[in-house]
């Protein structure tokens, strides 16, 4: 079999021979997308100069440093986000990405603001999960005023459209959770609600959608006042134990926020696991086990691989188009014990 030639590569890539020659020589007047198309064609046909093309394409890509600020590292959900972000950065087509990921143990507004400001000093764009607080908002506005794009991940920070958001439609998440209780509970009853922290806008919107569905379609249910777990498993366990003791007739438990492992431990210890409808978020080892043993009824999950790609691609575009909004809303995933 003869060795593929430059004309063969031009035909496979759908470009002219002159364009292939410019890519091989490293000429600056070739768009990055065209270089990448030539590289892909070279890989497919086994072109002898593939290594040279790869080097030219790599050199032509912008070099960008992105900062990612996530919550506590002991929480599986945020470790999974970090892994998804790293993979998305490695596979990004539009730029060479250096990713700096930091986890926050101290979730106080001042610490979140300080860490975001420090990260922005050395990054072209930042992406973070944070509660809404004036101290945090002021810091992020300062970062944006310096031309550094800020992306809210999982939980919205600004509703004005001036800060890109990568996540779910949390109002729909809440209504879907409510639909589960209304259609699976054997009869209307009391529904307990655990929230991590209402300053996280995604949790606030979850509850809003949740209550709106019941008002509209299932008014015979009684929704108890939400109890904050402060994103702590220990607090969630204590609050769930208290909830079960005070409401022995509880028909369901809605876990919207951090601390879900503690709530599940309390349910198992009470002997009432599997006897009520329980809905929570994100498929992890903890929630997978709870679905399998019947402690949980349904899990609504973030499609982390897609959200990570959207975040990385959005930050690349935002760096080339300052001031643009790169908000991306992804469809959520639904799991029961029958489809995990």
C-alpha cells in the first residue's frame, strides 16, 4: 500500500494542497479549526507527517489557565466534578488548558471571596460553586471588572445574566421531585424537606419548584418547613432523627442539599428505610447503595461530563469574546434502582 501524500491529505481534509502546505510549515494565516481538521484527516489516513502537524496545531492553540473553586473535598460530588473538569480540560479542542482546582473547607463568605480573588490573579477565567452573599458577589464583580470571565457552576450566583451559569434548570428539578412524591406515595401525607443552605440559589429554586408543583397538582400533601443541614452529614443525621421522632407518620423525605449520607444513616438506623418515599440528588457511591437497598426511591443527577465540557468550552469562548454570556442549561438524569 502506497504512503499517503499531501494531495491525499488535502482531499481527506476537504482543503486545498496549499492549505495543507501552510499547516505543515506552521504559517500563521490558517484558522485553528482548519488545522485541527487537517490533523484529524492525517490521523485517519496515516499521513507520514502527522507528528509535525500535531506540533503545529498545538503551537497554534491559545494557552489558557482556568481556576475552579469547589466545596469540601470530602464530598464525593465535588471530587467527581473535579475529575470531570480535568478530563474536559485535557480533551478541549480550542485551547491548551492548564487547570487549577481548589477545594474549600471554610465556606464562610469572606473566605470564598478571598480565594476567588486570589485564583483570579493568575487565571484567564474562573469557575466556582458558591452561596449567594454580598461579600462574594462584590468580589466576583471586581474580578469581572478586570475582564476575567466568571462562571457559576451547579448553583447560580447572578440572575441578571451578567455571569455565565453552567448547570440545571433547578425549578424543573424541584417540580420533578414533587411529581415523584405525588405519584408514588400511597396516600397524601407529610413531606419533610432538608436543605443544605438556602443561600445556594439552586437549592432555593429547587424548593420553589417543589412547592409550586404541590400547590398546583397535589394540595392534599403537607409540606413541612425546610430544615437546614448546613451542608454537614452530622447535622443532616441529627435533623433527620429529630424529624422522624416528631413525625412518625412522615410519608416522604426530600433531601435537597449537602449532608445526604447523614440523612440516609438516620433512616436506616430508624428502621423506616424503604417505608417512605425518599428523593435526593446526584448519583454517588452513597446514593447508589441507597437506591439498591431501597432507602432511596429516586435520584436526580447532574450530567457531570457534559457540564464540565460546557464549562471548559464556555470559558474558552469567553476568553476570546469578552463580555459574552456562555450560560448552558443541561437536562438532568433520573435514576431508580432499576436503571443504575
